[in-house]
C-alpha cells in the first residue's frame, strides 16, 4: 500500500462525476480534498499544478473522446500542453494494462455505432495523441484505480520537491520522509 502521509490537498474538478469511490477512499484515509473548477483534467495536488490526471471511467469513454468528441478532447490536450501541464489520462479498465494492450480491445456495444474503430486504430490514435501533446495514457483496474492515481500524484510531488532541492543545493530539503 502506498504511503499517503506526505500527500497534501487534492483538487478535484467540479465537473468530475461518478467518483464516489475515490472521494470515499480519500475521506477514509484522511487525505484532504476540495472541489474546484480545473482548466484541464480532473485531479491534481494543490501544490503541484503542472501534473494533472484526467480520469476516464472506461475504454468506451476514451473511445468517445477520440471519435465523437475529438475536437474538444484535442483542445483540452492542447490547453495542457500550452500551460506546460503534464497530463496523464488514467483509464479505468480491468483487462488493459498498457497502451499496447489497446490493440486487442473491442468495443463492447458495436450495435450502437454505424462504424466502429478497431482496437488497433484506437491504439494508433492514442499513441499519436501522446506524442503530439506530450501526455500519457495509463490504465488501472477499478480495485486499484484510486491507489494508482495517488501513487502517480505522489511521484510527481516527490519529483517536484527533488527539483527544488537540487536548485537550492539540497541541504535544507528532505524529500525522503
């Protein structure tokens, strides 16, 4: 289990819905959070504004983002890039572990679409977006989603603190505890 003792205030976008399990986990583990509108993404540490997580509830949601809502999604990715925000799109999925695994993905409801993209094409689109907009597409199963998100936020916070320590010679900064 990840140590959350050094995590500070987490900001959650007001438009983020269906995240009761995340907020419940944060409350149960005494991790402070608040809701406020964010320019991009859904979650960030209040002290680390340049590392943001954009939550996707499943592969179908990211599929919609790159097909039916592609313009809006690309605009959000461009906004993050322009603001020098490292955006991690964290997709909840119990079978996909890596971006490469998307190649084998099949849309669960093809009957609702006139044209379905193959998993391979979805992978190519996500891979291209990650390169153009300098973002990441990561995956976590439902049971590990919140822990994965907190781990990523903590890693970003630690990296930021190490950067500050390096700027000041490291003598006054202890990033280990």
